[in-house]
C-alpha cells in the first residue's frame, strides 16, 4: 500500500523523534533499528524506505534535532530546570547534547557537524539570555555556564552515589548563579 507524501514525512518525523529519545536514553550502540521502528509504531522492514543505515539514522537524527527552533530562555529558570533531579533521571526526554554528545564523539564528520550545530545554537541562546548580553564577556560567560551545566549533568548521571549526584547539581547551580550574577543561588 502506497502512502502519501504527507504520511511518509510524518512517519519519518516519528522515526527521528523516537530515535532521538532512545539514543539519549540508551546511547547509539545499545539501540537496535527494530527498537526504533517499534517505538515509532512501524515495522522493521519500513526502515530502509527512510534511511540507508543506522549511521544514516544517527546523522539524520542529530541534524533534525539541530535544526529545531529553540525559544529564548530565562537563564535562572533554565539552569534550575537543567540541573534538576527530574532532568537527571529523565535522559530520554532530556538534553540532546548531554544525552548524545559522548556517543557522537565516535561518529563520523556528518554526525559531529550536526552536534556542533547544536552546541553553537545552545551557546547563542544562552549568550542572548545573559543579563550582560551586550557585554563582550557575555559569550565567555555563556560558554563557561554551559560547559559547567553539561559537565555537571554528565558527572551526576555517571555517578552511582545519588547524594554525590545531587551535590554536583546543587553546587553547579550555585556556581553558575555566582558567575553570571543573574540571581542569588540557594
């Protein structure tokens, strides 16, 4: 049965979104094509109508996520949400960069360029949200804040000690608040 162009595009989008969730949650290597197609509500056989290979799926997923629209953020709220217990526990619906960057390091140049686009977009977004957005140091502060947030999330997620993980998140929130002068951290 032939599907319309609209249905084909909707199916492809669903595959990309489900692949993104699974990749963030379990990593590229642990996710099988059958897992992605099952999560998207389709049969495994339909995969090759959309993608050439798993590597192509990874590249296209990263490019899709890099191209999405990102609204301006209020830095204080963003930091609080990003460095939260909820985000720590919910990899599948969490940050693309924290969830997929470590695996992307081992991918080819197309995937790495898509991740680079995500990083650039995130830094631009954070820079614009800084209280000192017109200051020449705003970019530096955005990079420092983002690096601290990303690093804290990765460290907290890899830790087997829940108390240490929470301490990492709490102390990073306090450090960023002090660095940016955006708010008084708790």
